[in-house]
C-alpha cells in the first residue's frame, strides 16, 4: 500500500491513504503528511482525515498550513484532525 502513495493517479493515492488509515498504520503518517502539499483538494481532504485518525503529532506542521485552505472540506478535516491530535 505504501508504494501506492506515489502512484501517478491521485485516485489510487486516495484509496491507499484510506486503506492505511483503516489499518491504523501510524508509521505511514510521515509519508501521508507531505501529500497535504499536493494541489488536489480531494486528496488533501482524505489525507487530513486519516492524519486525524492516526493522531501523530509530527504531522501537525503539514496540517497547520491548510487551516485556511480554499476548499471547505479540506478546512473542516484539517481543523478536526488538529483537534484530535491536540487531544
């Protein structure tokens, strides 16, 4: 699954992120977090949700950059994820 995080199709990356989140693969959080910098809102939204589920403190800097993301779903998931990490 981790190799699918680099797939050329963003839809494959979304599925890989979701699957890693469902598996609770917190060690993958450091690979998922940089994907927040990609231009695809659906991918950022999914990454933020999974990072919130994983609650790995090291991912906060990636999330903080997107608190004011233009996409409302990304903003919502980022704020939720940051709240989970803080808790």
